């Protein structure tokens, strides 16, 4: 049984403009999937439908066979703890320390009062340090986040997502603001996470070569529709045509 | 040569006299100039037609100067001691402090619902409009409105100042909160954090310094208001002593002393709040 089943979903922000139309795919545990497509194709929207930061207009998404649209407010919070998210601009609270930001990933498990009092258990704190250690960020634990480089911030973002103990990681252009070296570090970490911890990674990417190199599966989006869904080795020039339109081809393969 | 000249002259505007115009008379400039002109004419008319009675303008000016000299060069206390003066100043500062602190706490809660990134737009807009109405009425008027129920005194003064403080701070706080990066809120929500978690773990830490700066700024305003309230609304404190010294004892030396004391505090507050504002509120 797949972990996540996306069935024929559509999304419209405005009346007669479908941002997503008829999107269907299944996701298995531990898969590494890249979603590629031109700007405005609906990649970010699709990711946010999965954790219901955006409510889709029609269709169904099943997580462990549960329809996520039927979740109550409380269950939705519980569901979201199982889905980590990583962002292009890291989205950390810059005035707080690295360790405080990592622990924010545990808020989903807290009652309102515990969250307000920032009551974290010793185990949670140890786990936070452990994750930072694994991501090579241990010595920065007490630094304020605005003193970090982009690559370091993104690793804090990853630690914050991992401490949720998620089943799925949604990554919205995680390396779009990073230089090639930091990009490689981040992508390697994501790859490790999916292989060692069997956490499914769904990554929005703008670089086809990166997508090909890291993923087990590529989904190509264009105009809100899936135009390619398959292995990276089988992605042909014609497919790239379909995804990005013919003009872009030279740029991408150059 | 010729073509360049003609293409340039094309959009140069000239006055009827043929000279080149450099101002652009738009609507607001016309209104501004018109208002200034009318005001100038009115004041000239006023000075010419005042009923000066027996007052000799030169004599009056000299007397005023003599009073000013008494006030500011021979400032002294006669009707009460220095210790008492300090106590009265403390009272005024206390009045301002109370109104500011209580106001800030109330404002923070309301501002959470008035910030469009935390609260539904209709609710946020309703609060902002409502608050604008309260702010439009001067503090003194609010004090008098409360005085109807509570009687003139420190209660009415505090309530009036409190209301105006809240109206001011809610707007300032809400705007500070709205500056918070939407992505941060999204990140926490996406991990399952609820609204209160977002407020206490992201919104407050990110905006704390600017909230405190605004509060201090308001404290400075409230100090001057509290002085005035002491005199006008009988709220006590140094303002009341000032009122007594000038309007009751006609003790110019004492008025001078009190003015210096108030000035000292006001300048100190102003200095601190300007620095805070530069550092935390105005972003380059
Ligand atoms: N909140 C919103 N309200 C209205 N329209 C939106 C909203 N969010 C996205 N859209 C529209 O939906 C379409 C898809 O946006 P989306 O951000 O999902 O694209 P994307 O593939 O992630 O693009 P990019 O590569 O630039 O990030 C765009 O046309 C965008 O204008
Ligand atoms: Mg996007």
C-alpha cells in the first residue's frame, strides 16, 4: 500500500484558472522524488496541498489510507507533524538561536500551554543536538540564526523538519538560494535522509541535472498538469521539451 | 542641431510671460498655498483689529520679558521643598508609566488580532478602523469624557490616557507584527504548531525590540500628557503644582523651577526614545 495517494486533485485560486488540474500519483515510503517544471507550473502549490497549507478544490489525497480533507483541526495538526517542510528562504526565526529553531519542530506535539511556555523535554533537546551533530552544525547550536550562512541555515531547517520525526519531507526549492558547494551538501543530506531513515523526500527543483543525479523518480509539471512521471534515466529531450517548452531546451542542456 | 532643439522644447512648459516654468501646480500645492495665504491674511487682520484695551504693547512685552527672566534666571522653590518636588515629579512619571504599561499589555493582545498576517482580514480591518476613531479624539477630550463618570481626577486621567495609548500602540504593534516574514509563520504552521505557538515562539521574539521601542516612545508622550493632565484634570503631580504656581500663587520663580524639572525629564526621555527608534524602528 502506498504511503501517500494523490488522486485527481485540482486547485483554483481564482474561478476559471486551474493552477493544478487532474494531478494523480502514488508515493512510497523512502522514495526520493523531484518535481521539476517552469515557474508558475504549480510545484509549490502541489507541495502545499500535500500538507494542506493549501486546500485543494477537488480530488483526494490519502495518507495511510486516510482522506486528509476529512481531518479535524486537531487531527490536521497531528497529520502535519508527520510531514516536514523545507523552504528556499529557510524560514527560521532569525532572532532565536539555532537550537531554539530546531526545537520549533516539536511544537506540533505540544498542547497550547506547553508550547507557550516552550516546555521541551530533555530527550527532545538531546535529539536536537544529535541532529545538529549529524548535519555538522553542532558547534553553532547557540548562535543566533541571523549569524549563519545560507547553507548553514538550510541545515537548521532540515534539523527542524527531522525532529518532527516525519514520514515525508517536502522541500520547496531547497537549494535555489545556495552556491554549488552548499547545494551539494544539502542535496547529499537529503539523499542520506531518504536512504538511511527511509523518509520520503519530495523536492521541487529548478535544476534538471541535480534532479537527474539525486532522484529515483522525476515528476514533470507544466501548466498544472503532470507531463512526465518516471525514472530520471528515461527522461528524454522530448520530455524536457514538454516540461519546459521548446525555447528553454538549449538553456537547460547547455 | 535643429531636430534636437525642437524635440527638447516640445515638453518644456512656459509661463504666459514666456519664461520657463519649474514648478508643477498640482492640486495639493494649490491647496497648501491657498491655505497659507488665507492664514496670513487672517492673522494680519486679527492683529490690526484686536481690542487691546489699556494694554500698552511695549509695556506688556517688557513685563513678559521680566517674568521670563524671573522664571528662568531665578528659578527657585518657595511653596514646597525639593523633596516634595521630586515626589510630585515621581507621581507624574508614575501616572505616565501606569498608563503606558497597562496600555502596552492590552495593546499586544489586541494587536495580534489587528495584524493581517495573524488574523482574518475583516477582523483586522475592523479593529484598525475602530482604533483610528479613538485616536482621532485627543487624549484630553477622552479624559473629560471619562470624568463625566469618574469625576475629574487621576482615575479619569489614567483611563483617558490608557485608551489613547492603546489606540496608538495597537496600530504600531500591528504594523511591527505585519513586518514578520510570512514564511516563518508558514514554517511553524506546516509543522503542526497552533496559532498561540506561532505567536509566542515566532512573532514575539521577532518583534520584541520594536514593541518595546514603541512602548517607550509612547511613555515619553504620556509623560507630557500626564503633566498637562495634572493641571487640567486635577490628576495631581508636577503638572498640578505648575498650575498652582502660575495660576494661583503667581510665583514665577517656582514656575521656572518646575519647567526646568519637566524639561530635564522630557529631554532625557526624548534622548532615549530617539536612540531606540533609530536602532529598532526605523529601518534603513
Ligand atoms: N495564494 C495565491 N493566490 C492566487 N494565485 C496563486 C497563489 N499562489 C500561487 N498562485 C498562482 O498559482 C500558479 C502556480 O504557482 P506556484 O507557486 O505553485 O508555481 P511554482 O511552480 O512553484 O513556481 P516557481 O517555480 O516560480 O516557484 C501561479 O500562476 C501563481 O500565480
Ligand atoms: Mg514555487
